[in-house]
C-alpha cells in the first residue's frame, strides 16, 4: 500500500455509497453517480448482489442496449476507477449503463475532477452499491479486500439521513472518524452514537480492524420531502468532499436542480398552512441553534484567550511577588539591624552617663575632659 503520509504522493481515495437505509433523499447515490460521470472511470470489479441482496426488495432492472438487445442490470456493488494503459485514451461513458447519461453530459461539457492547481486526478475510486439484506460481515470483508488490492489509502463512506432539517437552510454535514490523527487532519469528530446502524457503519468497523483509514461523511435531509430526491443534499456532499480532498468538482446542473427543488417545496408550502407553520418552526429552531453555537464559539474563544492571558499574568505576578518577598525580607533584616544598632547605642549612652557620674578620672582616657565623656565607637547601622 502506498504511504499516504508522503507529501509527494496524493493518497488513493475510495468513495463509497450504498442505496438503502443510509441514502435518504438519494443524496449519496446521486453524488457518487455524478462523480463517476465526471471522472474517466471504468468498471474494475463487481461484488455480485445475488449472494447478499434480497432481490424481492431490490428488483433487477431490464433495459435495452444500443443494439436493442434486452439486458438485465442486477443490484450489484461495483468498483470504478481510472486505469492507465500505454497508448490508450480512456473516454468517459465507460462507468456503466446507470451513469451513461451523466457521463455523456460531462464529456460534452469537457468537465472533469481536478486538483486545486488544475491538474487531473487519477487516484480516485468509486463504489456505488446496494445495502445487503444478509451476510453483512462477509460483504464488508470483500470491500476491505478490494481496498487492499487496489492500494487504497483512505475510504470515504457517504451517508444521508432524514432529520428535522428545514429545506430553506444550508444542509448540515458531519464528518466522523475513530482515528484521532484523522480527526485532527480533516477536522472530523468522534461519533458517540449508539443504536441501529447500516452497512456503512459495518464497513467502517471492518476497515478500522484492517487498519485502513476511513472517514464517514453524513448529511441531513428534510424528512417532510422524503418522496423526492434532494439535489441540495447532494451538493452539500460534493462541497464537503472538495474540502476534505482538496479537489475541484464541477457541479453541472445540480445548482439549477437544487434551486428548482427548493422553489417547488416553497410553492407546496404556500398552499398548506400547517406545513408553512411547521417549516417556520424548524427555521426558527435552526436559527436559534446556529446563533447559540456561534455565540458559544465566540465566548469559548474569548474565554480561552482570557485564560491564556491570565496564565501569563499569573506567571508574571508570581515573579513579581517573589521579587517583592525578597525585597520585603531584605527590608525586614535592615529594620532588625537598625533596631539592634539603636538599642546598642542607647545602652552605650546609658553606660557612659553612669560612668561619668560614678567613675573616677582614672577611668577616662589619658588627656580626656571629664566634662566630655568619650563613649565607645557607635556601630554602623549599615
């Protein structure tokens, strides 16, 4: 496997999405089909769905090829990527029948995924599939094996869920990882969720056990428009992928589709007072939450700054207190010495006065004036 920590080498990234429980509003499946359509990707491997998928729930689809022959498309999980062959130019439109329209559109517009500097991206793999109806552990092991075979450094698992999210506000995205280094590198968080899970989580756990780096990218889709695909949520996924992988993803017609999607919901809500009130309550709750979060972040930043300044001030204050304590101790010693000197001088003067009264002339130094007593030399206070 290639060392993804080498700054000279771009990591090989696998982006995976599965129709079913973790594909609310078709947001993840539409996102990955859009990416396949943009990239020069071809089919590399198939994980047969017959061993994992309940075909009564995920019915195979029949279509006719360019020659008019009937073909059945099974609910398989496929791996797509770019294969470089000497002297062969890989064209778009080779990503499978389900992406032919998107691929042709991307080819006609000359759009493709690039890096920030405009250079092409050749290290992306895509895995669209269906959530299995059984044998999840073996299915997850097959995904892990493919990641190892193709030298994948990072797996990004896409998910979308229905929530109390207003359609008129930005779609909320979240990125999680169990690896603290990945959380720091990509600004991810550690999920504390406990409860029912989908195949995305099962694969994530299997990747962790195989020591393959992985991120989970989830978006929230308004639950009251569950019957229609959500291009706005698809856009949110692409926006976050750009940020995580430092790439540029053309959006094509998604901007227009997202605008039409939001406008259509607004028109429906205008004729339904209950729906209008409900959406307004969701908007107010979202705005209040965002305001509180913003205020909380600002307060936290200010408090952190205050603590940092207070820490520096406390250190400086401690130094000053230490200096003051030294000065105070010196002054105390000086006062004590001065008091002792003054007491000594007072005793000397008292002794001298007594000697002058009761003493004899022999007690005085030779030539001394009896009326001018000569006491002992005064000790210096310094």
